[in-house]
C-alpha cells in the first residue's frame, strides 16, 4: 500500500489540535502575546503570519522562511486582524504552497538582495496600511536563515518523494533541512522528502543502499530543457 498523504494526525486529533483550531479561528488565545511577521520565500513570495512571541523564530524555521522580519506584537485577536488586513490588501499571502517554496530555492539572490527585498516589502506595508489599535509596531530587522538550512547551493536536480510504500527504505546523508523538507544525498542521487510522509517510521543508521519502495517526481533546475518526470524506486 502506498502512503501518499502528509497529514500526521488522524481526523479526530486534527480537530482537537489547538494550533489548528487557532488557524481556523475556532478558538481565541487570550493569554499570550503574539508576533506578526513578514516572511520572504523568493521573488514574489511574501507571506504574512503570526506566532506566539515566546516561540521566537521557531515558526519561521518550521515554514522554511528564507528571510523574515517581525512587524508588530500584541494580543492574538489584534494580531490576527492585522494579518487579515495585510492579506486582503494583497500585500502578502497567508499561505504559500510547498512546491512554490521549493522552486524558489534555485533562484535565491545574494543575502544582501534578500534582506533588501524584505525591507522594501516592510516599507510598502507601513506606507499603505492603517494599523489596528493595540499593536506595538516593530522596527524592520531582517533575519536570514539560508545558513541555518544549509541551502546556499541546492543541487541542480533531485527526486521529490510523492508516495511511500509500506516496505520502503530511504537511505542517504542529510545535506539540507528546510522546514519540514529534508534533502538527502542517496546512491540514486539527491532526494527531497517531506518528513510528514514518514512520520512514525523507524529512523536509524544504515549502510548505503539504493532507495526502494518510493514513488518520486524528478525536479530539475529551470532552464535546463527538461521537464519534471515521475519515477519509481
């Protein structure tokens, strides 16, 4: 049986998960301070979001944000309102797909340009928005995370795991960890796997063997004349 989902929770647990309830506005968190952030994932890929201030940059690392800055802090309801205002004004998105994030890795400009992009977006937000009352605005302070992810030189092509068979085996050396995505150097070449696909699977030391029991799509750097192709290991 092939496992092609990426949800690590059953339906009942997902409904009870407080983080998901907050995302659906099903509950309101009134006990903590929240931070509003602006994250840059690549050219044209700006995301606005919120996180509990006590978590620091954990949320931005989890999402694979390339560069980010905080915008403001405040109570949950006020920060959430500001997030919606920015999204409705089409100044940044509330969601960016994993595929868009991955493709942007091949076209990342130098660090100075990444930081300038987030500063420009920050200035544009502040020039066009009427901020909700109750927010403490934050000065622009770009944080670049490319070195944290070891993403300075992504491979020209890799196999993106799309399905995992029950008896699958994936062996390789971790070269990059970007949010939930792990880039491995395997005997079959570079492989990229969304770790949610193998949640609960045994992880341990192994001798080098070729991947088995996996369905992948081969991704290549844009401009090389090749299309992404499905494959089976």
